[in-house]
C-alpha cells in the first residue's frame, strides 16, 4: 500500500412533486501517496479531488 485517502460528502435532496426529487451533492477528498515506484527511484504525490453530482430521480413507494 502506497498511501491513504480521506473524504467527505454533503448532499441536499429537494422533493419537487412527489415522487420526483432533485438532488445535489458535493464530495471532496485528499490523497497522500508515498514511495511510488518511478524511473530511477521513488516519488511522493498528494492531490485534492472534488466531484459535484446533480441527480433527478423518481422514488417508488412500495406498500410493503
């Protein structure tokens, strides 16, 4: 194993007209990689990642 990643996600769901909804979420993550094999040695790398997701959905309310 060469490193670790940690992240957090936050989302908001809006009920438009039942059963339709609109959902917006944002995920941020940080990664630290050490001793990665490279040409003539090793290297370190760190990065920040971000993803924004917008979803339009339909819920199926089952009676059971």
